[in-house]
C-alpha cells in the first residue's frame, strides 16, 4: 500500500507541474496573439485608436509579468500558481472587453477558452 501511495503522490505532482506548464504556455500564447492583433491594428486591419490599443496591450503585459516570473522562477508543483494565472487571465479579459471592439473581443475570448482548456 505504501508503494501505491508513493506512486500516487509522484503522479499527482507530475500532473500539477504539467498543468502549470500548459497554463504558462497559454498565457504566452495569449500575449503573442495580443501582439499580433496590435500589429494588425497598426497596419490598419482593425479600426481602433492606436493609443487605446497600446494601453490595453501594455497593461496586459504588465499584469502578466508577475505570474510569468512566479512560474519561471518558482516551483511549478504548487497548485496556487494555476489559480493566480487564471485570476490574471480574468482581469486581462475584463480590461480587453472594456476597451476593445466586439470583433477583437471574440478573437481573444476564443483564445482564452483554448488556453484554459489546454
């Protein structure tokens, strides 16, 4: 029975680390898509004010810096990191919905859904 418990704890720790890595990759993908949308806005694909778009992108990157630093420098086996990251994603989503048009909001919400499910 002790062998089973040891294997169970080891597998649980491995799954937690894997889950936190996927969350971090989702956040990095989120930032990448935000930057792509920002570039598309600059070249004129979207009709948004460049100052508003720059403010949204800048604020979201600033808000994501703490969770990226925690997950890169810290121990990925801690389950709290995943919940901190999800809270940051919700805050960024609220910021994006407040400032951007519905077209960009739909694109970014699709991305959020994909990053949460990964």
